C-alpha cells in the first residue's frame, strides 16, 4: 500500500483545517443573521453581505496579485455565483421569514445529500457506502434539531418551504459548479468573482439596502458587515480551498456540523441553553460527519511471489538453466537426461552439432 508524501499529507490536513474554519464561521452566521434580519429585507441583507465580501476579497486579491481566472473557469464561476452566492442567500433569508428556524434547517439539510448525488454522477466521485451512511445519520440529527427548535405556535407556509427547497437546490448546484471552476481557477479567484457575480445579480435590491441601512441600528449594520467579511469572504474562500483538495460529496457532509456548532455558539454568546433533544440532535449530526469522514480498514497486501519463483521465471525468459529446488533423486532427475540421451534427443529435433548443451538448455525461437 502506497503512503502519501509529506506534501500530500500536509495538503490533506490543511484542507480539513480549512473545512473546519468554514463550518465554525457559517455556524456563527446564524447568530448574526438573527440580529440583522429584523432590520433588513432578504434581498437587501444578501446584497449588503455580498458587497462587503467583494470589497474584502478585492483587497486580498490585490495583495496577492492574482489576476482574472482563465476562460475555462468562467462557466463554473458564473453558475456557482448565481445559484449559490446569489439565489441561495436570497431564498434562505426569505424562506426563514416564512418558516421557523427548525424547519428551515431541516429543509436545507437536503442540500448535502443532493451534492453527494450530483457529484457522484456528474463528477464521477461514486457513492461511497460510508459517505451515504454518515449523511443519513447526520440528516437524522438535523431532523431532530429541527423538531427541537421548531415553533409549535407558527404554521410553516408553503411558500416558505418552497423557498428553503430552492435554497437547498441552489446550494447543491453551486457547489458542483464551483468544483468544475476550481479545475482551472484558484480558490481565491473562484470565490472573489463568484461573489462579484452574485452582487451584480442582487443589485435590484440596492434601493432597499440604502434606505434600510439609514434606519437600522448600528448593531444590525455591524452584523451585516461581519456576515460579509467572515462567513462570506473568509469562509467561502476556505471552503473553495477545501473543495479543491477534497471530493464535493465528502466535503458537503461536513456541513452537517453547522447545526451543532450553531447551537454551541448560541449557548456561549447568547446564553440560549439547548434542550436535551437539540443537544442529542447535534451529537447525531457530528457522529454522522465522523462516519462520512472515516476510512475503511485497509486490507493486507497480497503476499508477493517467492523470490525463487521470480528468479526462475526470469531465468527461463533469459534462456538460462534453472537451479534445482532441492537435493535428492527428484532434483537429479530434474537436472536433465544423461549426455547420451541429450544427444539423441537433439539429433531427433535438430541437425547434429557440437553445441548439444545449448540446444538442450535454451528454447527455440518460436517458444520465446
């Protein structure tokens, strides 16, 4: 079994660290959205977040002196920018106004499953058993969290459910499209220009953003800036880096850690003590992620052929006589017939010559 080189091992650890950073920042976004959403419409909040993200990413691009992505990367960048950075954010913000947070989390939990299916078929990543099993466990945990955090006093509207499903579809399509883009562009390029595409697509909400920023409290505006700088600019870049190193299916499974981390962050910063059911759901989410990231035990390598057999095969191919395997009558018999018999055999198969030893030890050209 081959071992990874030190550089490959370092890249794998860096990808896992990048994915973990993304999950923590995305989980923190739920706390900030809760503060900002009452003061901004879904489209205005998405546009403000994207504009801040583009500004931060543009500065980083300038410092790193990265230019435009190659032409081959643009289809993936355009699609991921429209579906994920744009449609997903607007649909999710809008959907969460129509349904409770638990229902929204449950419906968005369909996204990683769709990513696994799409990447398995379109990206030829296959359908690993452990990945699918881990996603099933994590989705069950997300369902438990959704049930625990659902507001029994509110009825989820059909429009809200549809919007959350649209957000899940945008998430899945955007990730698969970004995977294609990362074959040609760097993670920073894919994130920066994908965010820019989404910002342009959401410009129709510019008037709402301007008027609502003027009326919103400072804390809500600061939370919107935080959403753009960290859960958008930084987290989407670390996500793109991890996606360039890992399969889309395996990476998407880690997003099931977000509900558990969001519960923990709300507990620490907002003092919202989770219910026992929500805690158990979070544990299930993390357990499913662990299963999906686990690797099957490697089977022992098959025993190699004995050295003697390999040497004998090489000697036969080279036309050299092989050494007897063991002493005894069988070995003597295998060493060859007496010289007289050898000569008789040679004379029956080829004209007599003085080189009977060669004709008895080397195969004919046709046998080679």
